[in-house]
């Protein structure tokens, strides 16, 4: 997510019901009001966004449409995009932003993590 100051924050939805409920509603470039979310320290291991916190939305959370804010910057002005070709020059611990086009989608797979979850 991005605000009118150009600051970004990760927003994660937990619980399949809430993901299904809002997945079709939320669109890029529109403004929303997020209700009953919680703020937690960001897990920098999984994001390139330079914010120390993230927003989590669980089953009690709610998302509502709101009026557009013309002061919100274009996301292209905030992200530092790299090309997929440039990925080979990055080190393993670097975070990056890139845009790609999905050309096919397969069935989901289950993976086993080292933690056993």
C-alpha cells in the first residue's frame, strides 16, 4: 500500500475467508479504508519495502471503498524497478522490485518448510 506521502507498507491478509472476500474487491490504483487491522514489525526477509512495520488483516478486519485521493503518488514513482534480466547481478540477500506478466497458472503445490509447517 502507498499513502499520499509516498510511504509504502506491506498489508497481509490472513484467513482464507477474508482473502476470498476482498481479493475480487481490491483494485490497483483505488483508495480503501482498512478497519481492525493490526500493526506488527515487518519481516524484512520477505519484502523489499523499506518500512519497519506491516499491516495484518485477520478475520475481524474489514476493507471499505473510499474516495480517491489525487495526492497519492503513482506507484511507478515510488518503486525502484529492475528488469528480470538484471536479477543475475544481485546478491542473494538483496531485495528488488520488478514487474512481470503472468503467462500461465498451474495448480497450487504444497511445500514442506524446514520448520515442519
